[in-house]
C-alpha cells in the first residue's frame, strides 16, 4: 500500500514536470496552426490582462509567456528583441512606465529602453531629458543584488529609499528584476505605476518568468552577433592575406583590400585615405570601391590639422560612427561634406588605417541606404582588419617609391654608398620575403609551427643571429617562449626576460618597437642578469592583436649596430602579420567552439523536445491535461488506449462532455476539476485525489487529478489514468480469500470454545483440578486464536481500503477516561497492579476522528503498555495541542524497546524479543493496524524508548484537531 | 422454559447449542437446513429462532425474511449465529429482520445473555 502511494506520487510529480514541457509545445503548436491577428502579432489581441481581478484569464497569461518565449527565441537584432520584450510585458503586467536597461559593453553603461504607455508600441532608447527616468537607486539595487525587487508602496521600503533618485515621474508602486545570463548581469527590467499597491507577488513571479525569457534571448543575440563578428574577421584576414599577392601592383592591391573590407562590414562605399608626409594631409587613393574614383582623386585631400576632427580619429586610433550623416555637424568640420554629398552617403564609419606606431591613414566606409547602419561590431572588425592591411599597403607604397627612386638614382653613382637594404633590389627582395612570410602565416592554424617558420624566414632576411617570440599565455601575466631561432636556440632567453621590466615587456607596455645598436648601453637589456657579451644589437617589436599587446618578437646580433631602420620596419610589418595569424588561429578556435556550442544547444533542444514528447507518449499511464477553462488540451496515446477514445474527438472539448458516462467516480473527478478552475483558492495545499472509473467492459481505471499552479495562479489540471482492473481483481480475490479463511477458522473455533465452556461449567460432570487447569489453557489459546483471526480480517480490510471512516468531533478527556476504565478493569481482572494517570489541559480542542477507530488505536497502545509493564508499574496518558494537531502520549515504565526493534515495530507480524521472553500473547498485528488507522486519519505515530527495562517507552500519536470549518461541515451533514 | 429452534448445518455446533440450551432448561428443536427449519417453525411456532447464515437449500437471510413476512410468525424473535463478521454481512442479517446477530465464535455466556434478552423482550 505504501509503495503504491509512493508510485502514485512519483507519477504525479513526473506529470507535473512534463506538463510544463507538454503545455509548452501544445500551446506552441496550437498557435502555429491557429489564426494570427491581421498585423501578424503573435500576442493575444486583447490588451493587457486584467491582473487585478481574481477571475483573470489564466490561460492567456500562460500563452502570453509562451508567445514571449517564441518571439524572443531567435531575435534578429537588439531592437527587435527590445520591441518584443516590451510588447510582451505590456500584455502581461500593468504599468505606467516600463524600462528595459541593457548593459552595453562598449560604454560600460546600462542603456535604457522604455515604453511610456502600455498602449504605445514605440519604445524610446537613450537618456534624453524629455522622457521620464526611473530611479537609478532601484536599478543600482537590482544590479547589486541580482534579484527582483517588489515595492507595492515605494514609501515603505526605507532601506532602498536613500539611494533613490526618483526623477520627475511620481510613481508609487514599483517592480523590478535583474536580467542575468549565467553569472553575468546583462540588464534590468523595471515597471512603475502611479498608483500605490499596484504590484503583488504574483506580478513578481510573472516578471521573473518573463525576464528569464528576455535574458535568454539577450544571450542568444550576443552569441549570434559575436559569432557573426568572428566569421567576418576570419574571412577578412584570409582575404587580406590573399591580396598580398598584388603587393607589386599598388592599384590592384588597394582595390582588393577595399573590396574585402567593404564586404566584411557590409559597406556600399569604401575608400582608403593615406597620409602624405610632404603635404601633411590625408589623400584619397583610387580606385574607390563602390564609388566613383573621381570623388577621391579630385576632392579628397584633407589637411590633417589638429582642428580637423578627422585628425583626432587618426591620431587617437579610435573609430567613429555616424548613422545620421546628413545631420552630423562633425562631417562639416572634417571637411567631408562634399564627399558625403557626392557619394550620397547616409551612414559613415571611419577607422584609422595601420597600427599604433605607424599610422598610415584612415578608412572611410559608407552606406547610401539610411537603414544600413554601422554597429560597433562592424567598427571593431574594420579596425582589426586595417592593422593587417597596413603592412601590405606600406610595402606596396615603398616598392613603388623605390622603383621610382631606382630610376632617378641610377644616374647618380655616388649613391652607391647607400646600405644594401635601401637598394631597389633589396626592397623587392623584402617585399617578396614579406609575401613569403604572409603565405607562411596563412598556411596553417598551428601557431607554433607558423611562428618557427616565420622567425627563420625573417631572421634570414634581416641577417639576425638569434630570434625568439614571446607570448602572454591566456591566463597569467608572465611571458612564455613560443618560438626561437638561432644556433643557441632558446639561449637568447635570459632569466627575467619574461618579466614586465625586461626588453620584451617594455616594448609591449609602451606599444613601441625599438632598435638598439649597443645592448650593453641599454638599461632594459642590462636590467636582466644575463651574459650580454654574446648579443650586441637588437630589434624588439610588440605583437598587437586588437588593442592589446599579446607578446613580442626579439631579434639579436653579435655585432654592434647590426640592424638598420629599414630592418626594424620590416620586423614591425612581420609582427603585424604574426598578430593577424595568431588572431586568425584564435578566431578559428573560437568559431569552432561557438559553432559547436550553437550546434549542441540546438541538438539538446531537439533532444529535449523529442524526449518530452517521447516520454509522454511512452508512459503506460494515460495523461490528460486540461486548461483553466476545463477544456482538454492534451490526451496522450495511453489515455486513448485506456479510455478507448481518440484524441481528436476530445481535445478542445470541456472535460464534462464525455466524462459523465463513467459513473460516480468520473463525476467526482470532473467536479474536482470544475471546483479548482472556478475557485482556485480552494486548492489550498496541493491536493491529490484518487478516483475510480468503472468502464462498460468491467475494467476499472484509477484517476489521479492534480491542479497545475504557477505562483498562486491556477493554470489547469493534469490527470493520470491507469488501468487497475487486474489490481482490483487481485484485491477482490485476496479479500474473498481472507474472508473465507477466517470464516472457516471461526466455525471450528466456535465448537472448541463452546465445548470447553460446557466442560468448565461442569455440564458433563465435575472436573478434577488438573482437568480444569488444562481446559483453561485451551480456552485462553482459543481466545488468542480468535484475536488473531479478528486482526487478520481487520488488517486485510484496512489495506484493501474497504474501511471508511466517519469523522466526528471526539472529546479527548472522554477517550482518556475510557482508557482508564479499560486499564483498571484489566488490572483488577488479572490481579496485576498498574497505576494509571492522565495529564491533559481542560481546554484541549476536540479531535477529528472516527470514534470506534480512535478507540481502537488508543486501546491497542494501552494494551501494549499494559502487557509490557510488570506489576507495580505505571501507565501515563498525556494529551496536548500542537498547532492544528492533537498529540497523545502513552507512556509506560515497562521493558522498553531497543533501537533496532523500534524501526521494525510497526511491521506486520513483527514481535519484539521482550514479548517472546515475557510470553506476552499477541499477533504482531496490533501496531500495524494502529499505524494504518492513524494514517487514515492523516495523522502520525512514533515511538521513543531508550530500550532500558524500567525506563519504558513512549508512543505518541498526532491526529488532526477539529477546526471551525470541520465543525460547520459536520453540522451541515 | 422456552421452545427454541436451532437451524444450523454444522453438527458440532448444533449439538453444542442444543446441549447448552437444554442445560439451561429450554426445549430445543433442531433443523439442518433452511427448508426444514422453515417447515418446523410453521409447525411448532417456537419462542425463539437461532439460525446460521450459510445453510443448504435455503440460507438464513431468506429464512429470516420469510418468518418476518409471515403474519403468523412475525412476532417470533430471530437471532443469527454466524462466522460472517463483515459489516455488510451483519447489516444484511439485520435488514432481513433479525433482532440480533451473534458473531462466532461466541462464549456460552454471550449466548445465554442473548437468549434471555430475546425471550424477555
């Protein structure tokens, strides 16, 4: 019986779990098939749900939440997300103003998006003065505590109040919650109302549910845009490395690069501005992707004076976006107006070209379509790619210049004194070497291998004796040697080189390359404890990825002044390429990780969905789910089989339509569902009912209906059906068997008992003393047998659930007095001295119980105490009120019960050691019956005993007290 | 001194009750099945009928109902002596019109008290 109850409980728990998933896909699928309103809005067309009244349309709450989930699951962009979220909230909760504050990584601020009326559909973004600003104090509280905050009346929460800057909006009721993505806070969602006491705990639960959906959506969006950005950068890097092949032909190279950059950031128009030292200006370079070359060549010569904001961009290495170019005043100051007008650009993104030390110009990317705005992600992609382009452009420019110089210089033989690397052949060789290095770098994603090859090529080219690459590990700030070149291999490394004070650390922290002619004079080198004799001169350059120096390259030579400026520039270019290659490899891994993560998310979602469906379909028990209007929304295949009804015939119909045919059990089941839906307050503690349906073909079905509640909102019911015909039949046979057996036992016992009585009455002549004694023994054993049969029948009836209780108010004092009489009677009868005491307050409330059964419980316990307490002992009964329960102790000072025996004492047929030793007669069924009866009264029973003879034991039962409601109910009957 | 009919198919129990009632000075008539008990009741008009529930040819319930339906016999008190102790079974006996339902195994004291009670009612 107990095991069965547990099983039922597990099934109901499982069903409640499943309904969450189940209802989800039912509602989703019903929505996709159902008609959408004309504007394609997936939300219910009715305005905000009236959450004030009790008779709220609960299914709408559920379906709005579901709609919110569906709308937000794959947001296209941030504004779709915000719009969907705010719209969803306005269907879900009342407010005068709602604000969704989202964390912006670029600025480090929470950017508010707000809706100033539930009826409005246009949200406002930003912090303008014309819109109301919710208190920052609350937002701050939410961010700090990462939970929700409910202030039905804002005046009442003193502890939050002092931080509040409430602004102009005089709201009185406030509800807010933090949006978190795993451990990270991504924003807050806050509502305010002008009327106090607008918000309650139910609203809070709803808001929390909605905010979970929104936070998930933000995560998805972030993941999606990050992924897109990585892909853009990855493809861009590969393209740029491909463009390196055109380094000999500057025009083609620029064309290729412009095209690549434009494609990567989705620009219609893209041009490169290169700095010209002679004219101190930025000059547009033909050709111009997507635009007319004449725009640039004719007009785009921009003086890089400090007054021009453009030079600020160029100098500070920060990008600049304007998505409203036409109204942007800075465009005029930049002297870009003619360009913008000619190219008909509406949105513009400007990023510097080149890395840090050697800025070589700027990139202009524009869109002719005002809708095609640039994002910060675009800017980051472009800035990052521009660093890769600059060495190529530089090399290309240099090559052109040198070729030009070559032509002029051949006429001047004195110029032969120039260093070798300044000769045109040298320049060409370098450009080619750079190409080889480029090719090498793009050939593999194995960073270490690529670094080794690059170091070798570069060292060869600049004639360095030794070289190494040091990189910062992912975690930690101590540099690690990743690749080295030279006879002495890693010997170039000195202890302390890894520290920030060493030469590599210095170039990284200063973001600057150095050329050192005499290492012995250099403090950054000498600060290291090294043998400086071997290396005399060096070049050190930082490796930059994004804005960050992630490592350094170091080349040394054993001769003083072995390196020239040109070699330093080459190494710088190589370092730029190396940075790109490392980033490339990192991005590749990030992309694969992301793809894997997205893939596995999708997979697990699919698995989850099919699992839920599979579980519902494969449960042998039937499952029926009704919504809050008692209409059936799910009818599982097992339910179809058990009840012989097709799902399509019942889904969508009220449960009463077909349940009437199933007899009284069915009616009670339907009534329970109706009562729950019509008066959710009646649910109280989650009630589990059990009813039985009897079908026409004599099958018996058990039903366990349970209400489905979110917060204190009734959303529907779930009922589990099981065909218990077999169990019922087995049970019937068992009772029949027990009844027959006990009947068959009682008949011969009647004869034995009767004739023993006759003999003892001397009805067949006078008996000798010994004969009399033997007959007494027969009589007492017959009595024992009789008790056993009675107990057997009792327990069989109890366990088959055939015993029904009729509850009434029972007077505790009266019950205890009866027990006193009982004990005194036995004490007298058996000549065993047992004293009896009662302790109970006069005011103790009445018990709610079945008179006969409570008597049986108490008598059983008292009998036990009597049996196990030697003559001269004492039995005490103590009653007290504990909350809604009455506890009654039966205390004796008898033999006590050992701990191991206490665990088994309520088992059927268990008899303790003491009872065998003492020869106490008993069936071992008494306490099992008591336990059963107590549980039928929804009470508890337990025993405490030290197991020490003379210290006795205490049995305590806890039974429900009669409540005022019960009294009324009883009275009405 | 009263005339008491015992309808009981178990020989031992029949003998036991007969002996006990005789011992207390009553006149005892016995029947081994429902039909002969019915005929004996009609013929002898006993002061009290003690009957088993489960009997051949006609069960105790039916016999009791017949006695209680009959103008002539209705006044005769009837008590069941049965090992069937379930509530529904006891209720069925009382519904058939019996005055008492004595559960087997009973003690002779119980039997004596019940007989006295019924005869003096």
